[in-house]
């Protein structure tokens, strides 16, 4: 279920996905809600492109670190790859 930042208090959340299109963001919101995972969304900018690198706006999805593996089980079969910072 979607929550505001206040719901999570001062807990650190993990970024799990950056949606580049609204349709993609709405699909992921439905999936996370149906799977019972608490999440937070916010818009932010990211750098994209290969030849012409530009700054773009996306929808960033955050969840509690304890829920990452559970979210992966629901997301990956639907074509969403969980974000990993390496």
C-alpha cells in the first residue's frame, strides 16, 4: 500500500525501482498494492541516454529493506527489475 514518508518515520528506505513512464509507474503501484507491500513514491530526476545524455524525471519507488526480497518475487515475473546500487 502506498504511504507518505511520515508513515515510515526515520527508517531508511531502499530504492527498488525508477519508473520512466507514467504507465509503468501505475502498473508497479497496482502490483505492489495487490501484493501487500508498503511503499513510498516520489518524483526525482535521473540521467538517461547514451549518445545524448539528458536529465529526465522519473517516479522513484522506495520500500523497507526487509521487504526487498518479497517485492522481487512479485516484480520480476512482471518484468520489473529491482534496482541495485553497485
